């Protein structure tokens, strides 16, 4: 399954970068996230709860490793998630560009989805992925706006 | 014999039980203290198992046992090779049977890894989520050709290759035949997977009775006796201490054959081990992943013709997907190989296949069992050739049918019964003409043109096929007249809706001249009858039916002999009439069969030396060759050229399964088979992604045809009786679904003569057909000819 698209954050690139590396922010932004903790340099572990269409919501363990980090421009993400209903694994690349009005994030994820969720939820997977991505980006947007309102982060200097 | 039952359709003996809910299905088995099993199954198509942590599951309340491969000890063994490969020169066969639980590697999604046994299915299912299996994913093998590449990941490392088999069979000399060809056609054809989708899923229940020292297993199997024999061996029990009962089963269609599925092997083991009854009922999800499937093959076929449209020879190379394991040997590709030849005179044939392991669910026979593929390839080649030669599709078939004086006919290639492919009897051309008469030989093209003028696209497909049925090795039957005068018939088959309780009763009732409903048939219980193989390959009626007949004839002989003794007249003066023996010409001197049965089992005196007590006999029947059924299917479709939706307007079957035992049961088999075939042609496809993940594992996404999609079949029967069994029977169980895809393809092309459309794949779907229509250029062919009349030879019949 390919999940790709772009989104423009109304804020400076460094602030967006910092936001995207912060487990607390990510835990809040990630739909269904029960917890997310930093377990090492650029590695996160957590638990999320997601259902897909007829597949009842269930808990998934999530391991994410950020690689090839070029702050504040780009990184890749290795995603490994599994639960009783199957698994999702794969890689995603994230690029941040400075554009007029803020920072444009381009993302491209190539995920393999397996088990019950693939067999039964297939025709909804794309929609669910899009919906979850949108929910996540909206939440990140909110978080960014509140950071900027509260006096901004270290990214301000970079501006 | 005054009563005739064979060839009639009495009310079915089993229907009262089925319709009133009194029939026992395996899931109806409820025993005190019964435990329930559920299985942790692989989410991965191909992965190593690095570890399993089942401790949390075991700690859950209500969980009785959590079993991994390690826990099975010596009981962990790959399953038996169910059908060894035929003795073909130069054959390569690499065996890899399924294992009870994956030990170090999983090879398809849905493969069982851990068995959980709990006080209820709910608890067992809950506990599944407690089990942690640590997988290391491996690259999956899905594509048949890529699987054989040098650098492909190997599914069974001990084999060092994904090649499951390589077989070459030849009849005549194709290369020589081709040199004089007027026309040579070469095409690639794809056939993809579908599910058997039986209404009842698999189910196994087992109970160990320590006082009787007997293990009883209720199993939705088509072959209870082989399952009993195998499980007795695996469990170290006497065969006589294992009883396998296959009660009513809601559809078999092949995957319920003697598979020794992991669940089938583990549930009895657990019952024995835990000392409590255990049951497992497959849910539909599991069925999609873990019950065997069929039909992925890729054929590269070439056919050579003379200028007058006679087949000179055929060469076919094909790949056969056997899935993750190959316990059923080569039955399917051998069937494809043999059935391709169809009802035609093919002087030269070179057929070569490679069976390939893939990380998909294991492939074993599903109704048709490879025959579809061969028929599809052959019939498509004929259609393409007919177009090239300017012949009507029916005409090219007429020119190539084997004539009725050419039987028995042998091809020098081995069939699934290990004997040279042998057509015992047949008469093909008249079936085609009968089908065209039903279609409307003189009116169809005019109707088509009229519809066309209204902007409707109507098309006709007419195809032929043969089906090798009724193969050995043997079946048996025991017929007993009880003191009540009622008759009991026991056979070893399993029954899955074929009407055995009636068809076998008809055969016996006719011989013993009693009412059909006084003949009680039991099947599928190894305690009732312990010798035989099972219900598959359209063989039940032919092989077990013949055994029932032979046993009934033996009982009849005993009746006459006992009657002569009791009535005090010579045997040739005794007649059996209306459930009684009587003296010929003196009907007052008679005795009912029940009373006679009492005389055959005396309480005092002695049984006459050299005779056996009771009016009972057991007989076995094993034919030298199967019997070759055949038929013609015609389909009229209407294609919506914009949406690519196809509506089947008419479906015509002219079928020849020899002597009909029960025409209504035969009609039901054909109608059901056609439904299966229509699903296979246009609705049903198991879609796997490149990762080996099944994408449509539910009836929301996997389309089964409904009653609205399947027309009532217009049927005609021909009876070319089989010479190799006493009643002249041929099988009918698979006939309906074998040529359906080929008929569908021809009909859709015929509906759209303005397009250069050539259908070389099955299943189609509206989506896929839409793409084919979109990509098809304009046709440069002449409009369809009249359907034409029979040749003089066929008309003479």
C-alpha cells in the first residue's frame, strides 16, 4: 500500500522538524495512540488502537525508527506494527521544504499490510490510511499553531 | 423384477432429516465437558519464526492448553503424501506436505502456528491475542515464473528449489505433425484461483472413551476411511479403535478430501491427550486462508491444423501453482494435461508442465480438479482457429470429434489413475446438435441481429468437454435385509449432498423389489463400513453404486436360495416380487423378506454348511478404467458494452453421464456445477498481492454468484452407457463447472463481433472485462455465419 501526499504547515521548517521528532507530540497527534515513547536515538515504541472497517478496533504494537536524518530537511521512517489482526511494515520518506506561507511536507510511504486486516479490510485500507493521515496532520497543525502562539520554539531563531 | 427405480426420481430419503433440521452436522456434536480449539495463524506469507511466547495465553482463565510445534514431540510430522505421482518416464516430483503446526517457518498466510484449547471458543479466541509470535519476514514467492528464477527465495530449503514437479507426456510426434500444418496458433492463457466456498466450513470433534478404548472423530471429510487409517497410524491406535464419522456435510467440492489438515490431526490428538472431548469449527475467515484452493495455471499452447480444419497436433507448456505444500501430488496438473484433449481426435500431443511452490494457500482439487484449465485452453484454441479458418465454432468442433465407432479410445499418456488415458465410450457429435437445437439453430442469429439493431449485444458460446469419472481403486457395500423387512445398505463413502441415501437405495430397491424408502443407506461411518476410499473424482455413483448393485444381487441370490428351502421348491420355481418370495404360479405360497430373514438366522437347528447366516452380502467394485462422461454447454449472454457487465440469458447443457440413476439428482448436480462454473468465470477470484496477502478474504469482497446471476439450466440428457460397470454409469459431480469459462469467453466475444476481442484469461470480472473491451481494437472479421447443420455422420445418429 502506498500512502503519499503533501501538506503545508503554517510555520517555520525547524519548528516543524522539532515537532515531528517529539514523541509527546506524536503520541497526541497519532490517531489511536495509547502511548509512544522514545526508546533510543530516533527510535520510538508505542501502542495504538485502530480498526479498519469490519475489522474491530484492536491494539497494535508500533515500532518506528527514524533514519537518514538531515535536519531540518528530510528523514526516512521504518515502521513495524503488529497486532492480533495482522501487521503493517514498511518505509516512509519525509521531505520538508520551505515554501511561501510555511513548510511543505511531502511524504511517501510504501507499506505492506498483512493478515486479517489485509484480507478483510482491503477495500477500506486506502480510505482509512487517508483518514488517519489527515487526522494526524490536523492534530500536528493544531499543535504547531499552539506552539507558535505560545512564543514559538527554538525554530524561531532559525527563521 | 417388477419395479423400476433406476432412472426415476423418487422423493429423496435424506430430505426429511435435512428439511426438518434433524440431520447431524459435525458442529451439532455437543458432548459433556467438551473443550474448544482455536488457532493462531500466520499473518505472513513467508517468514521465519524466531520465537513464540504463549505464557500470557496459558495464564488466561479458562485456557486448558496452548500447543506449539515443540509441544507435539514425535507427533509433529509432515502430513502423508496422499496421491503419489504417476510412474511417468523422467518425472520430477519434490514432496513437501503440510505440517501440523509451523515450527521454524511459515509458508502461507493462515498457516496454523499455535493451538489454543479452552473451555469455550470465546475464551480460546481471546487467548489467541495473548500469544506473541516473533517473525522474521522473508521475501515471498507469489509469481509462478519468478518462483523458478535462480535467485528466488526458496520456500522449502531442503528441496533447494521451488519446483514441485516437472512432467512431460507425449502422444504421437507433435513436431512432425506440425510440419504439414496449414495453420499454427500459439497463445498464452491464464487461469486464476477461486475458493470452493462450501456452505459448511470444516469442522472436527473428537472424543476418547477410555472404557471402550475408542477414539471417535466426527469430521467434515469426504474420505472418512483414509482419515481413520491415517490417524490410527499416527496416534498408535488400532484402526478398529478409531471411528471416524462424516455425518451430513454441507458441501465438499474437493477440499474436504482426506487432507490430514493440521486441525484434523491436532484435535483428535488433543482429545486423547487431555482426556476430554475437543471440537474446532472453522470460521469463514479461516476458510479463506487455510482451506485448500485451486486453479492458478499459466499455459503456453500451440495447435496445428490442416487446411480443412482438422487438428494435427497440440503442444502445451504450463505452470501449475501448487501453493505452499503439495500433499495431493499431481492429480490437478495431470487432469489438466489429459482433459485438454477433450472429445477430439488429436493425433499428436506434447504436454509439459512445471508445478511450482508459492507462498499461497495449498492447492488441492476443487470440483473440476484441473479439468477446467485444459478445457479452457483447448476450446479457446479452437475458437481462435475457427476465426482464422472462417469456420463457425460449432463446425470446427464437428470436424474434430472422435466418432462413435472409435471407442474405446486410448491416448498414450497417463491419467490420474496411473493408467493410459482411456475413453471407454462416447458419442459426441449428436450432443452438439442437440444443444444447437435447444438454442435455436435456425433462429438464433436472427434474434442476435434484431437485438443488435436495438443496441443490445447478445452472444452465443457453445463448447464441448469430456470428464474422466468413476476411477478406482474400489468401493464396497454391505446389503442386509433385516427381520422388519427393511433393507440396510452400508458403504464407506462420505456424503456431502449428492443424494447417496436415495441413489444407492434405488439401485438396491430395484434388485430386491422393495420400496425405495424401505432401503436405509448409511455412509461415512467407519464403524458401519471400513473399506474404501472416498467421495471424489465424480466416482461415488459409479464405483460405490456398482458395489451396492453387486451386493444387492448377491443378497437376491440368497433370498431365492433361502426361499426355495423354506418354501420347499427348487430355486428356479421361486420368484422375488413386492418384498416377498413366492412360488412361481402359486402365489399363495409366499413369505415376506423380513420373515425370510428370520429363517436365514435360525435360533435352533444349524445353518446349512457352506452358507452364511442372514440375508446379507458384501461386495466390492473396482473398475479397470474410469468411465468417460461428456457434454456440450451453450450459453447466451448479453454484454453491456459500456459497463462490461454480462448477464447470462440462457444456459443449455446436453450431458451424457451414461445411465441415469436419478434424473433429478443429476439435474441438481449439473445446475450446481454450472453455478460454480459461472462464479469461476465472472465473479470469483482470490486476489493475492505481491506479498502473498489475500486481498478479498470475505464474502463482502469475494463475489459468489447469487440465484439472480445463475439462470435455470435448460438440460437434456443423453445416455451412452458405460461398458465397464454393471449399470452403465458415468459420474456427473463435476461436469457442470468444467467448460463454463470457455463457454463464457466464446459467448462474450460472439456478442461483440465489432471488436478484436480475444479472451485468454479466467476468471473475468466486470472490471477486467472493461479493460479488455477498452483495449480491444476494431475487428476485421466477417460477421458470424449461420449456426449450420450437422454433418451427415452426426445426423445419421
